[in-house]
């Protein structure tokens, strides 16, 4: 059961908070809202998120700065708001602003990135000085769309090992094994493609959720855009047409629905198919997370490793009549955020107050790299960070947490 524990805490100041440096593992998901068991979604099969949560502070109200991939990631990694760096869509870059992987790379860390961390600049050696591999994720998701029989596609034939997120995880594991025995500190970043579209998943994960639709059933009122809301708040959809599954996606769709009308009410079946695919995708990446945690256990890395797990933004799956991100609603802007530090006394606790993704950069500096915060470097612009470090929360200040016991 969940109990709220009010505790008297002492204030830890910059002078008294003396933490040894640690290595860093950054884990990012794409389009992942808090559709997880650790956030009370009891239908979700996410045991490895639970494993990590038991070693982390869980932030219950974490929000992205903007619910779009590229600007959200640029904002998170620069510690600056989108209007400061001038990034609102896909065709602009964070450059020349500094991002924290570059700061760590220029400060003596080995840095490696796998999968989707940045939206575009994946192979820059000033960011990933040890190794990087994104394996054409952007082209891959477009190729997937061309072969989708339906908007949700459970795949009975493709081996699990051939899905991009499995491959990104394998590369990450290899890097952790190699970097953990070298004398230099390291940062490894892993960016999953799922649950981003196309929702193409191994069939066995889809099968886990068959018969669970009562767990996410919504009313017709909840499946339409709120009539009292301004039309400016409506955004739909990543695909102009929704294609229903036919024989669980093994055959081409025979029923399709045109999207984009603000007055359209998503049907229960459409919502069900979207949720089946979304939940299956989350459980598939949960399995990959478990592979990472197994290696950390095997190599006994917990005592010298900070882990930050989050997503760029969330996703509507028919709620409020939208199948989309790009909105200011919670479905789009609220994300999971877990931070694990070996010395935190609040492992497994929930922090119930709002925090932002721009808070991650200053938090990393406090937990991982606590010197020369004001250094910049050639060719970079380094304005003051606009987020606030969450280290005082992770170690005590302002903590009024809940925990599962």
C-alpha cells in the first residue's frame, strides 16, 4: 500500500553536501508517458522499472519543456528553455550551446551514446568521444511504416534480437563492460526508439495485454476533444489515417478511419488497439532495461554509478480525441523521471511536486561532476542554466515523500 510519510529533514547546503564523483548512465525513452506500474498503472508489466525505482527517487510530476522530440531533447541536454536556444521544431539545432555530454567529454570523461539521444547530431566526437551508434533509427522508423499492415503491428515473425531497441541495448552493455574497467570516469547514454511510432513490436509482448482492455477503458466524453477547450489546443495526428488490425496485423487492414477532425470521437476499439500496442512496446523496452540492470548487478557497479531515466515527452493514445504529442496536456508533457545515486537515503521514495527536464543538467553536475561548473570551452555558448538541481531533493531538502511499503 502507499503511505505518505512526513519527515523532518535537515538542509544540506553546497558546503556540507560533499559527494564523490560517479559515473553516469542516462536512459531515455521516446514518447513515454508515466504508463508504468511505479506510477500506479497496475495493468502494466514493467518489473525492471520497478527494480530501478527501488534504487531511485521517483519524481511523480516531471514535465518536459515542450512535447516534441527535437526541442525537448535539446532543452534537456542544454539545461535551457526552448525559447532561449530558439528550438521549437525539427529543423533547428541546440548549437552552439553547450550540452552536458560535451561538458563531461571535455572534462576527462569517456562518453558513449547509443540509439536516440539527440535528434540529429548522433556521431559528433565532441559529444561522444568514445563511441556512438544510432543505426539509422530515423530511416528505420519510416521503413517500418511502409511495411505496417495496421497502425499497431504485433510481429509474429521478426526475431526480437533484430529490433533496434534490442540492438541499442546490446551495444550499451558492451560499452559498460569496457568502460567500467578503464581508469577514466564515463558517461553512457542509451536512447530507446519505442514506444514512438511505428508501434511495431514482437508479438509475445502484445499477447501479454490481450484481455486487459478494461484497465484503460475511457468514456466517449474522454475520447473526444473537450468542447470547452480552445481549438488551439487540438493537434492530431502523426498519421492521417488510422488502420485497424486485421487478424492481429498478419493481414493488410480492411478497415481504416480518417483522422484530423476536432469533433471526431475516438472509438473504444481504436483506443484499445493503440493501448495494446503502446503497453506492449513499454514492456518490450522494460525487458531491455532489465538486461542493463543485470549487467550492473553482475559487475557490481551500483556503488559508483548515477542513473537518470526519463523520456522526451509523453503521448496521447486517443485521450481527448488525439493520437499525438505536441500538446500542453499531461498525456503529452508529463514523463517518468527516476534518479538513482548510491548515497541517496531516499531510494524507493516518490517526490510528489513538479520538476522539469531542464533540471537534469544541473543535477548531473551536482551528482556526477562537482567542479568547474562555469567552464565553457572553444566554440560554445554557455549561459547560466535555467533548471534547478534536484540534488537537494535526492539527499533530503524539501523532501516530503511517499513510498510503497
